[in-house]
C-alpha cells in the first residue's frame, strides 16, 4: 500500500486543477471560433473588420498583418483565428501563423497538433510543407508555433524568416500572424519588416486607457503602423431589456 506524503498530494491536486482550468479555457475558446452556429452580429462584425483591413492593406505593398494586444488573456489568438476564417470565406488563399513562441494557443483554439511548426521550420529542423496544416477550412492553411524555443526573438529575426515570408507572398493572398502581447515581450515588434501593420486587440473591463497608451507607444517607437483596434468582451443590451455577454468586434482606423 502506497502512502502519499502531504507535499506530494498537494502537488497532484495542483496539477489536476491546472489541467481542468486549461481544459475550460480551451473549451471557451473553441466556442468563440466562427462557425455556422455563430451569432449573426458576430459574423457581420468580423466582415466589417475584414473590409476595413482590406482597405488598409490596399494602400500598402504588403499583404500581411499581425494581431497583438497589450497583455495575455485579451483574446488576440481567437481574434486572429476568426479574422483568418473570415478572410478565407471570400475564396482567397489565407495562411494563419502562430508566432507567439512563448505562450502559443492557436493549436488549442483550432484543435490542431503542435508537435512541430514555425519555430522548428525556422530552425531548419523541418520543412514548411511537412508542418503546415493544409485546408483546415477551405482556402485556409495554418502553421502552428511548434516547439517552444529558448530564443524566440533571435528566431523571428533570422534570415530564414525573410525567405519564408517571401515564399508566402508568392503563394497566399493574405498572411496573418498571431504575435505575442506587446506589453509582455518585444517579439511582436520584430515582425514589422514583414507586415503592413498591427491590429490591436483590447478587452472590455480589462484593458485600461494606460495599457492602450503604452501599447501605442511601444508600436510607434519602432516606426511600426497600428492599423486599428478590435474590442472584445463587450456587454450588450439585448431586446426586452435582457443583458447578454458576448464578443463584439469593433474596427477603427488609426
């Protein structure tokens, strides 16, 4: 008969609780991904954001953009996934890339394996065609983050990324990067040479005015371009006075 020590029991309980919390978070993210069951208002809001982004990209020679936020938990990865889905609905060839090499989440949201991906490809351990997820939805390919590296910043700045983006420009109509929060690390700003600009995600009742100011300052100091804001988690006053909590997306030129 095995006797568990108090410390061992606490560690096991902590591991179980963390696993349950992660599972709940993943299930919530999955429910927020655009599908045939999504609310009409949410689908239309993404279409509106898509249209405005397309206008912004038309003024640039680049057809890539990145999604970022100030802090973790703002919902940027879900926004990135939904924008990619919305763009693919036009019949355009789209690729979504998880460049958050510290806390990747796209594979959880889209239910994809993440044994190898962007980091492994840039590190020349695998080739793009072997790790890209083709046709996750019609016209939509997804490249997950891959192995979490010890040097995310160095990987994003590597010459291999330059060659990779050049290839993507030849093969895709739109390139969307899910990048790390700007308020946490500077990795996201290293993408500025490859993209037309950044879509900034803010969360109702979480992102403060101070966070937004710092977010814009961090982007401007690198001469990067903010394309607009998308706000999530807005409380909406529904019909008959009922209050419903759902995702609402708002795009604004900056």
